[in-house]
């Protein structure tokens, strides 16, 4: 099937499958909605985000180990400050930390690159007649940059950012808005593709199955415990193993 252009409508093999003894899922009789995270899933940004947050906190007199910050990457800024330092920290410096993080991450944007097979995965999903929507807790101008890196504007049917929701992951808001932007009802047949535990938890909170890639640095066991039905190294490996996932 040829890839048809869409305009934006919104402001190896995998391992660790569960739920099907053979590791194979039956072919879908109708297309489903593939909701893909962008940061850390399609473009390699998680470690840049951790460093940007580290520098933002340091600029405000707060120091947290980078590994602790990295464990929270995938949450939006509305959640991360309180998660790492508590409500008092968020009330005291939260807004300034979020502003500083944007500035620090902007300086690192030239270092961001697509992960192996990222665009091929998007095209492969479209060729299977799935509807493709990108959902990111990132800032709108960051997501615009990623869309250019991935050359994804003619492949994704819509994309959602933190600017479109009140709460980011692990809240399910991004995923629910993604369905609404496509005119799909809540509970529509859909699958989430993400990288951190927070993506998988958001999918569970929205009642959607999730497939994960390892680029966020989360371990296979914790991704499976959070509910991931498949874990892959890269988007390209996921594409090669789609037959063993709900995206078959």
C-alpha cells in the first residue's frame, strides 16, 4: 500500500512476550491505532534530557545524582520536579527549573539523532494500514524538531505534545487525547510503543497494551512487570518482530 501524506491535526527479534504461548499474535482483522512515544523511543534523547535536568537543578542550587534523574526521564516536567524532590521543591523552584531545563535541552538538540529503524517502523505500520499518531510529553518545538529529523510529517496522521494536555505520563492524558485527535473512541483498538516504564504505566492507565524498546535504559524485567507485552532493542528490531506483537 502506498504511503499517503497526512497533515497535522493537533496544536533482530524481540524477547519477553507475554499473553500468547507461541509469541505470535493473530493478524488484526481491522487496522488499529499505533500510538508511539517520540522522545527516547524514536529519537535518542533520554540521556540528553537527564543532563539538561541536572544542569537546570544545579543552576538553582540543587544537585541530584544524574542516575536518579535518568530514572524519571519519560515523565513530563510537570511531574518530574516533585518526583525527584517532593512537593516543597516543586513549589519553590519548579517553574524556574522547567524553564531552565528547556534552555539547557535546546542547547543539546543538535546532538539528537533518530534511533535505528525509527522512520522505517512508522512506514511499516502505515503499510499494515494502522493509524499512526505520535504522542510526546516534550515541548512542542522539540517535537517539531524530531518530526523533521524523522521526516515523519507525511507518515504520522497526528502528533500530540505536552502543550495539548493537562498532565503528562504516567497519566494517560496524552494517549487519550491521541485517540480523540483521530476521532477514535476511548477503548478503540490501539497499542502504545514507548521506552520508559512511565510509557508502559500510562498505557496501562489508559487500558492499552504496550510494546517497549530498551533505549530508555529500563531493564526488561521492570518493563514486563509494568505490563509491556514485548521488549526490543530498537525500532528497527521491533519492525522485524511485529509478527510477535499486537501490531502484527
